[in-house]
C-alpha cells in the first residue's frame, strides 16, 4: 500500500484530481475532516484513517479546527510522519523545534510571496507618507481633503527607507522603492550577497533606526525577533518617522508604538499584521493617518496559486528524493 499525504486545509487553486496526479504512484491523497485536535490525533493510530500518513500539507486555516502545530500536537504525531509542508512564508504557527526533536522536517514557501508582500509594503510606505488612504476616506465622507494638509505629507524621493531583514521580500521592496528613488539601508543577520551596490548594509539595528525615515519590517517571528522593535528602537527613529509592518504583529512592541503615535514621535504606521489577529487595537484607529490592512500581503490569485503548488511540490520532492527544496532555516545543516 502507498503512504498517505494528508491535506490539512482545502486545496483552493488546483483541482484535487491534479493534486492526485502529482502524487500518482507515490502516495494516496487524503483530506483532513477532523473537527477537533483529539479526533485529529486519534486518526493516526493503528487502524485509523490516517495511519499511513508520512507527510502533511498545512494551511493556517486548519488552526480553526485543530489549533496550531504546537509542541503538543507535534508530539502526538506518530514517528511515521516525516514532513510538514506549510503553505506560507511565515511559519510561526508550526513549532519547528518540536518538529526537529521529533525528526520531522518543515518546509515553507519563501519565494512565492515576495512580490505580493513587497508591493503591499510599498503601498503602505506611499500611503503613510502621502496620506492617500486618509484622503480617500475623507473624500468618501464628503470632506474633499478638508482634513488633509500638505504640511504633514512628504515625497518618497530622497527619503531613507530602512529595511530590517533583507530576504526575498525585503530585497524586492528595496528594488521597488529605489525607483523613486529612495535611499535604501538595511540590516540582516548577515549581508545579502544579492543586494545591489546602492543597498547600504548597516551592522546593527540602532544605526538602521537612526538613519531611517521609514522603517519596514521583514523578519520571521520567533523568540529572537519577538518585540525586536521596542521602546528603545522606536525612540532611536527620527521624530516624525513611519513604521511599516508586513511581517508579524509581534515583532513590534505595540504598546511602545502606540505611545509614540500619541506623543507624535511617530507620524504614522502602516500595518498589515497585528499581534492578535483578527483583533485590532482600537487605539490604532484613532490616528486617521495610519494605514491599516487586514493581512492582505499574499492575497492575490497569482501568489496564492504559486504558494499552493510550491508547498505540494516540496512534499512530492520529499517522497521522490527524501528532501524538499524549501526547508526552513532552523533545519538546514
């Protein structure tokens, strides 16, 4: 009998027939229909409907029924499970360290989201500096820019964009913003060899914050990056600066950010992510110049179709060769 691949979340962009064709001769495709975690874990037991599952395709939507892939869930999986293919660039809903201890590899889809997320960040940069979102809301309210002042809006040209995390998304944003042109500075754990000569590397976050007119965040959420931008870093930014976040809400200290908005140290923020989604702190909405989106970073048909295919391809490659192409950094040798 063939092993099984378990779909934790719907297939949206491909037909189930095409998915089955991808794995023909390699594995049987089975769909999760568990309504809770206990039923999910029980399905892997001997004689259960998922007893031959060796790899799991995971979408964040599955958390509504079985929760995140936390330590408790991972430890409940049988030893036969060897791969979790996460459909997303950010994988904070998967306990990678628990997977590693269990001998389960985790892959994500890092490159498929670069363009969609970078253009979301670019929109936030433009709209925060020019108050375009604020102006549109004024027009719809019949005010015809009565609340908009040129004294509080700025061109992008010659402003400094600081990028924290020059991976695929950050690098794509750098290219887009350079066209205005903006001056681009960045900090990452290491220099990006793909960075062009006009993309200036700084070796610490303090220097990045001190130089940036706009700080755009592109780091994964983990123990090292939670609240990596806190009170101290925010106060190192120039007065009147902007923070843009398309990464994860928890990489910024929200209380410190709101305090800086209240006393005018930050002129505005552009956020596509929040600490407790879908909840949004109502204090953020009091500042009409803020630009707030409901996690739209990858919400395009092109990107989501590419993400789905890439995640499934990682599982197929695992079955064919024993290794998928997009293992998360924590698991690379």
